[in-house]
């Protein structure tokens, strides 16, 4: 009676009886080879002869396939490690694989990666060492190319109604735009960028990469600074599918009055320091310290006479507090002692106050942050 045995299909030597392979395990001729024949042509690691990496010289993004990716690498060595890790392949039969890599900076554009692998195959510990040169090439990504070429799709023009923008409004509008665009970039939107900021006498013109981005910036500026905006599309071209492509200008119009202005609403109750411009105009009466809210809504502004700004006020000496309704101070222009209304925002024991003189009349002005001082009992 003959013994039934399996034999290696290459050398003919008998091989131990093996279990049927599980789903997903190798089933071909190599699975039937004896260990000697199997390992004769065995490569634990499949590695390319060299790797070329295209890096954007502007932003550091890496070209992968047909797209550019922000990899957040500290330097090009980190890029080389990531690229080698993606390019190397470990044999499917290997188990308990461990590996390490040691980069060698050959020159500014070349990193030699020394890779060491180990894994268990057919119950045998196998190891391998491979060296892969990585060539770093410089290029320009689509995003940086558009920026360099001055590409833009939307414009946000920031202006004020019947007045000049204040330096604070200019700065805040630009900060809002830059912060929002930076947040979009951080969330992975590589197409979000500011192409140019042009400062004009009337206000900044902010050119952005998309109409959606420009509209969101305009929305955030008006939410923060008040006012409203309108959009004006202009047909510039058609895309490859025949769709019309528009460039849109978003005209932001900030309110007629700005925070910090001193106005006379001419309602008989005296000047007002403006403290808010979103929605209804808000402020504080300089004579009493009471809150003021305009009767006009939806961003409409009352007719009022501009008297000056908080910055025009100067510190002056308190001569005496006559009573809860009157206080005597030195006129900041003539230095004469004058009796003026004693508003709630002035401390009873104050030695000095901010005062504003207009056409011979002196008005006390609250220091920034003290506009909402409680009324006296």
C-alpha cells in the first residue's frame, strides 16, 4: 500500500501536509512550494528604485496623483518618510511585521532612506534592508499659481454711509476677512485665499478666490460692524461646459455713524456718545448717563449733527461736585471753571474727568468701558 503525500512542484521533495488555505490566503503554485524553494525567490519588501516628490516651493504642499495636499511636514525629510511609507509594500504572507527608517540627508534635494523590516513567514523570522533614494523637486501648486497670477472671483468693498471709515473699522474688517479665510484653509479648503487687499481713501477692496468666500466675509463684517451689503455680478467668461462664470462684487455699507462718535440727535436732550451701530443706533446721553436708543430700525440712522469723537475729549480737573445733578470742572480749552450736568458715569469722588468742548459748551464723556454705569438713586 503506497503512502499519499504532497510534493513540491519545483524540486519534487515531499512537503508536510498542509491545511486548506483560509479565504483571502494565497492559493496558487507558490503556496505548494517547500520552504527552501519558497524562500529562494522570496522578497519580504517590495521597494521602488527611487521616489520623486514634487513639492510646491510656495506653500510646501506635495503633489500626490492629480492633486496637491497640505502635509503639514516640518521639513522635506518628513515628506520623504511619508512618501516612502506609502510606496513600500510588505509581502502578504508576513505576520508580526516591524519596521523602521533612518533618513540620510545627501544634499538639499535628496534624502536616502535606509529601511529595515522584520516579519514572520511560515513560522520563520525573516528580515530585510532596503535603501530608497528620494528626490525632492520644486514646482508650483495650482493654488499658488492662481495667487501669483492675481486670480480672484469675488470682491468685498468696505465703505461707510456718508462718512469715512475709522482706522478701527478698517483694521477689524481686514481681520475678519483674514481670520475667516485662515479658518477655511485650516479645515482643508486649499482653494480659499485672499488674492489682494487694496486700500483706497474710501475703504479696503478685498479680492478673494471665490464668490462663496467673498459673500461669507461680507456677511461676517456686517454682523460685527453693522450695516448691510449688496451684490453686483459681472459676467466674465464661460467654462468648458458652456456655463456662465460671474465675478461678484459685494458692496458692504457700514452705518452712517460709528462707535465713539459724539452726536446731537437734536431732540432736546443733548449730545449722545455712540456705543453701538448694529440694528438700532445705541448710545449714552452725556448730560445724564442714560441709555439712548434710536427710534429708527433696520440700520436706518436718524438725522443728527456730528460734534466730534471720544478721542477729542481731554482730561480735566474736577473743581467741586455741587450736587447729584451738577458738577464744576475746568473748561479743557479756556481753563475757566464751569458748572455742567453731573452724569451717572462720573464717580462721586473723581478728581478728574474726560471733557469735550463744542462751541463754548462743555460735555463730560465716559471713559471707554464705563458707558453703562448705573444711574444714581
